[in-house]
């Protein structure tokens, strides 16, 4: 399929798709609302196919790249669902390295998130991407099925699974003990929650378009925060000013970056919402932030 850009679609249609992706309407509802954008040659169903992820586009680092070692592991999560499976990647032939938890969107551990973990490994980190859908069989290889499974998982238990993954990763023998966290969409919100929960046990955090905690919880954060947002993603980006103020009042080192003309999901290179310039700049800032606070 030809790769499309956000500019190829009306912003209203992209906004509708964002509502669908985040559970605000069914696929049928999206198709009904998208009908107004259909043309003689492009149906609403075809528009849906154009907007949904194509995971072949996400592979920047092949799984068998000789510069990394990658494997799936299952770790204990006593307060969660008993265990959680995840993707563990690190630079090959390296000594102890700082570790980074990678938290997925609201579909589970898909190929894009796996590739993000491999990208971090190439930047000389140990990366672990847990699958919050472990208790219901794991990411099923299809985003719509993943969304259905996501709704079946106890959200409290899932948060405990991510917390267990963070603690396990921090304590790995080949880790320096320095821990960062990066997450996207739902995962960005999880990263913010982990920053609240873990205090000084988390050394750096980079939430991408993640829901922000309230001011009282933000006051508990100790980890330096570098938040990434899309200008057109007002549903999430509108929460940044209050979060910025709360972090400043708590004395937390932090930055917030809002990328002009970028949509929610601008870093995900599998959909038309991907914005290459914004994604590359955000990634440079991510690696610089993690290097600054995890290698000190």
C-alpha cells in the first residue's frame, strides 16, 4: 500500500480516527462518520485501511541485527496477574548498561514497540518492553483484536505488571541500576504514573503524548521528565501547562516539547499520522535526555 501522510487527509477525519483508536466509537461508528469524506474512488472502508497501522513500515532495526541481542522473557508479577511477558533487547558485546522500560500504546506489544526497544538497544541501553496483554494471551497480531483484549484486562493489575517490570529491569545483573522509562499514548500515561509511584527509583522519563497526573500526584515525582506532544493533539497537549507548573513547583527537572502541525501518535511510523521531522527531533531529545540522566 502506498504510504500516505497526514496532509493527505482532512484533519477532521484524522481526529475521528483518533476517537476510534481511543475507544470513543466503534469501527462501524467511524465508518459511518467517515462516509462524508468518501469519494467515488475511495470508500470509507478504504480510508480506514489507509489510516490503520502498517507494521512493515516500523522495522528500522531488524530483529536479527548482529549489533543487538533480543529475546522474549516472562517475569514474575505477584501483585499483577502473576507474570508478564516482554521483549528484552540490549546492545551485543557490551558491559553493564543503563536500562529503559518501553511501554506500549493501548493495543499491546506490537511490532512498532518492539522496534523502538531495538532502537534503544542500538543507543547502548538495555530495553524491556512488557506486554500488558499477557494475562489474556498477549498481543494477538491484530490491532482491533488487541483493542478488544485490552478492554478485558484489569487496569489496576496491568499497572502492577508494569511496576513489576520496572523493578525487575532495574535489578538486572547486567544493568547499572539506572532506570529510565519511555511510553507512547497509553504508555505515556503509564510512564507518568510510574514516575509518581517510583519517586527517586526512576531516574528519567520520556512520556510521548501521555495523559498527565494531577498536581497532587505530580508533586511526588522525582525523575526528570521530558514530555513530547503534538500541537494538533489538544485532547492530551492541553494538559501540559498544568503539568509543567506542577513539575516546576516540585522542583523536578523537566522539559515539554510541542511539535507544530503534529498529530497524536506522530512518532509511530506505521500510520499516516507519523511526522518524520517531529519524530526524529523527539527521538534525538529522548536519547539525549536518557544519556544525560542515566549515564551520570
